[in-house]
C-alpha cells in the first residue's frame, strides 16, 4: 500500500469515527430529553433540536432558552450542560 493510499484510508476511518461519535452524541441528548418530566420536555426538546440541527445564528437563543427552562432544576441543568452537544455549543459561542 502506498503512503497516499494509507493516508486516504486513515482519513476515511477518522471521518467515519467522527460521524459515529456525532450520532451517539445526538442520541444521548435526545434520550436525556425523553427522561424529562412532561412539563419541561417540549421546551427542552426544541432547544436541543435547535442545537443539533439549527443554524449557527440560532445557537445563542437555544442555549438561553435551555438555561431558562432548566434554571429551577439545578440537577437537570447540570446534566444537560454536561452533554457534549451543549458543551460544543457553549464553546462555539466562546470562540
């Protein structure tokens, strides 16, 4: 195998691994939403879906909505803000 072929295979493997990790992160966030009490579920789901599928300019508003919805529930807020999807969104805004 030539060096060029090796690097192409390596890059393809890296891309596949990143795609699998992103899928797992999405599933983890959606599972967390399903475990919420009914009173919070729709509002938090909307914020999470915006973070997962929305446009860059929607990230700030989605994080604010998520924070506001979970403010009265510190244990839930901690859980959601530790999700990779939310952490990535915070990092995106900080950059």
